[in-house]
């Protein structure tokens, strides 16, 4: 079983819609959860991180975490064509420590069409 | 201007040659990482280092070597033992009291 699993997509939504990206993880002891955005040919850039159950909002982005279900999601409201990218979910088993390492999913490719 | 730099941006290698990819950071981060990304794949950890003069193997260390002689620098050598080295190589770092990793711009290695 993979550490982190994502739907590979591609996910296609119209401009202005809500894009929902999902991620599940296998280690119940995981503590920190990250979403990165990666444009084609570029390196990943951090969008959001979440540590606690519930929702965390930052502008048009909302991260949702449910540790009981081992599930983390990213919602993008009012999607724009510039949001078209691959979104990587990453999980760290420890919090606030360099002893942990990130486990990445394969990413979900999102296309927002005008 | 703080950040993580990687060089070169593109690198071409003949089969049988060793090549070294550079990664430098001026963020005063303790930990540094090397990942490999293949098309349609997630990031796979090659090596990581939490402190100077110490490093650990990741999931796909075979055919690679690293050194950490300075806090700012974590070079990766792709040896001739790596059978399929063509990939996008990413360096990342994070500070000692945070687990959020930040990435450099990457090096795209192609074996001719």
C-alpha cells in the first residue's frame, strides 16, 4: 500500500467552479500535511499546510483534514486558468522536526478551462 | 535574496560518466533533501541530510552519492551505476523547527 495516494486525474473544471482534490494516507500516526502546486517543467511550490482536523482557509484555497478517515483534501474556489497545474499531496509523520521526511503522492493534474 | 539555487538548469551526460548536481541554500536551513521526479510520477527521495557531515539514504539511493561538508551546500553525484538517470532532480530544504520543505528550481538531466 502506498504511503500517499491521489487520484491522478486529469481533473477538468470550468473557470469559476470549485476544484476538489483528494488525498489519502496510510500511516495513522502522520502529523503534518502539505499541498504543493507544480506547473509543467517547474519545481513544486507550497500552497498550504495543515496539522489539525478541520478546515484551514487561505484566500481561494481551503485544506480539509480528517485524521480518523486518513483523508486530506484541497478545495480551490473560483478556479482560474492559472490554477491549471499538478497538485501534490505530501505527508510527514512527525511535526516540527527534521527527523520526519515527506512522502509525496503522484499528483493530480488539474485543468481549468475558460 | 534568500532561496535555494540549483545548477545547472539542464545537464546532458554521456553513458558511463559521473555528473554532479549543485544545490545551495542561504536560508540557514538545517535539513536538505534530494528528490527525483519522472514523468507522471511523484517525488522519490534519494538522500537527505539533517546536519553537516551526516546524511541518510532515501528510497532510491542506489547509483547516487552525496556530501554535506557545509550547511549551505548539498551536492548530488549521479554515478555511472545509476542505470536510468534521465529525470528531473529537485533539491529541497527546511529549518530545524519546521517541517515545511521548500524547493529549488530543479535540474533536468538527460543521458545521451
